[in-house]
C-alpha cells in the first residue's frame, strides 16, 4: 500500500499557546479509504467505491467514515476535498475527566455475558474516554484543527462546541490557526437540567466558537431567522425598530429576527440523548427478539 505525503500549511496567527510537546503538522500520510457499507433507500444502484470530490460534486451522496478522525481528515484531503468544505461543526472531547459509559440491561439477558473483572454486562459500552493529560489533549486538538482548516473553503465557517474545561485554551489555538481577525462569535448555549455543582453556581451553559476561513465568508442574515417572542410583539417594541405599528409588527412576526449569540431555546442534551438511547434499546430488543 503506497503512502502519499500531504503538505499541511503552517499556522501563522497570534497569539500562540505553548505546551510540552507542541509540534506543528508539516505533512500527513494519506491512505486510501475502503468501502464497507452502502445505504440506498431510493434504489439508485449508484455505488461509489472511491468517493473523490470530483466524483461527488455534481451528484452528491452523504458519506460516513469509520476510523480515527485524524486519519479520516487526511483521507478527505487525499480524495480532493481540500478547500471544498463550506461548513464544519465539531463536538470534540471537553477534557472533563469523565468516561462516557452507557449501561443497558436487556430483559432476559441478565445472566449472560458477564465480565469477571467488573461484573459488567456485555451491553455496557465505553463510548469514549474524556480523561486527558493537558499537553496531549492540546496537541490532539491542534493537529486536527490544522487539518480542518485545510479542508475549508475561503467562504466557510467552522463551529467548535466546548464548555468551561478547555474553551479558553482552544480559543487561543483557534486564534493561532485561523487568526484573531477571523473570530466571529462566542455563542453561548444555555440549558436546564442537572449540574455538577453543589456548592457553587450551577453550570448551565456550553460555548460554541465560530471562526471563518477568511473575511469573504458567507453569512446571509435573511436566511437565518428565529421568531420574535410573543411578549416582545405584545408590547409593540423590538430592539431594531423601537415602537412599531400593528402592520409592521405583523411583518416582523412573519420574518423573525436574527438570532443573538446566546441560545436558550434548545432542548437539554440529556433529553435528546435519552430519546436516542430509548430508540436504540427498542431496536435492540426487536433484533434480539426479547
């Protein structure tokens, strides 16, 4: 199997965060991807063995890659996606010191598949570890953010979802790689639900850092709108217009407003995750016929 060296552009922004073992990516080695499975609900019979950008650009198909994300990003560069991606959203580990484990007990299987060391069910799965040495975590993120930048187009945006553990560190890394001038928003996602705090103020928000590749980024305020609060319309005032007549309020109500950089109206992540796991458990029971 041949190995191709793919040159990576060095970071030139300021300021710069240093850590033990910091090393830029001069190049990465690309390996070919291997088709494992296809999903063809429309029965198009179109199977792309090697999903290059040129093969997909005029007749797109969604792609799901399995593997280390650094290797996958390298593969995308090798397949011609450098400078072709318009939007990236990532939800990396938060370095929270937690193991993300899901324990599932299936009725009728309680006495099967036990592991002697910890008495865990075969259906207990560690989804990923979030226990890191600080330096290794920063290097992990640094390398991957460098690769993500290579994939982005000149009009693109990238959203990086973090919390209080490392958001401030990653902000400096993003400044170094993308440049401070391309930092657009720190979006605050406010939510309800349990908090780790019992003696301090409750943790009730995450942050999403939004950067662009350049000053030529695409952002159409006419396409990104959310409804006004009913209380705002009832009082006859908006932050943009001050006092408005009834006709103007109706027009505003139909059009909505440009969202702020804090989002309090998204359901808690715990609720969404519980829905996902309930569905998974239901499907697993059907599969096992229990």
